[in-house]
C-alpha cells in the first residue's frame, strides 16, 4: 500500500504541469521572504511555512482552477500568519539587531542591509505591500485579495510607505 | 494625473502594461524629465528591494518537506480501516492452528 500516493500528483497552471515538489521548490523562498517582512521569530515562520505547504498539498485539486499559483499560495500563508498572530495576541516585528533574519543561507549585501534597516521602520503590513508590488510583481488587486484589504487601501498604503521610505533613504544617504 | 503616472510606473515594474500604456510611458519618458527621474528611482528601488531577498537554508527546507510528508503519511494511515487490519492480523495468526485439527480430521 502506498501511503504517500498523491504527493507527486500533477497540478496545472496554464499549460505548465507541476508536481507538489516543484511547487514547493519554486515558492518556498517567496513565501519565506513574504512572511519575514512581518515576523521575526524563525520558528514561527517555519511553522507557518509548514502549515502553508501542507494546505497547498491538501488542495492540489483546487490549485488546478487557480490562475495564479503565487497569489494563491501567498493567500494561504497570509491567512495562516494572521491566525498565528491573533493567537499570540501581538504582531511580531523583525528584530533590528538580527541581521541574519532567520534561517537564511545567503548573506545580505551591505547596500541591501541599509535598505532592510530603513524598511524595518515601516509597519509590517506596509513592508509586505512594498515587497509584493516591487519584488513579487503582484498587482494591487492580487495584493488586496491576499491581504484581504480594499484595493484602495493597498494603493494608498503603498504610496505613503514608498514616500516615507524615500525620505528616510535620502536622509540616511545625506 | 500624478496617481496615473505612479500607477504607470508600478505597472511597468510589474511588466503589466497594455500596448496603449506602453506608448504613454514611452511618450512621458521622452517628454517629461520629472517622470524619467521617478521611473529611474523606482526601478533602482525595485532592484535594491530584490537585493534584500534571502534564501531559506536548505536544511530547513528539507526539514519542512519531511514534516509535511510525515503529516501526510500519518493522515493516510489514520484513514486506513484499522479494525479490519487488526481482525485480519489476528485471524492470520490463528489460521494455521485452527486449520491443523481440521487437517488431521480430514486426513483420517
């Protein structure tokens, strides 16, 4: 008897067929970086990653119907994160002194470290929005769905966060 | 108008411009120095933000993957009809003994 039968089931995104293993490999770092914009506890991040990808595995059938795997997985991760934060009763922000920020294998370049430091002055939600827009290339509407916020809120938060960050970066550079 | 320009820049970064928007962007880039500076600024910011990306340690990735596998196996095991398995197991243990007297009887 095969106790792990559907782990290698195929899921379909457009015309691309992917196994769960491929989805895991392709998206684990994306979800990790999204979560660490808001969380500092590496164990908590690991927990959420595990729960997220377990849920992804369990919902392979649903995934066939989704247009964007990336925003679908991030939605699951975001919900898991919100649940955990609600249970903990507080938002955990990245530790300014922790330059490694969790169980990462690559060191951050010095220039990026400065930006990271400035980013940490922003609220976690704003960091996730900027990261979603500029790095993950998510649309406002996709981010609104992931974060369960109105699109207008995402837009204005992005605008003011970016403006604030621009000022801090200018001050820091000066 | 200002909002439209910011949207245009974000859409460009996301590679999500329509043909019409691409032409608008091209036009603005040629004619408006302020827009050109903002575009450059935002592209640089996107690049720098990408530089803050971290790669999760392979050991952690493997651990999470294994944990998921264990969870799945456990769940699948729980779905197996344990009662049936136990009955079959017990029966298979006793089968030869039960059959032995029957065989002797049949031999006679």
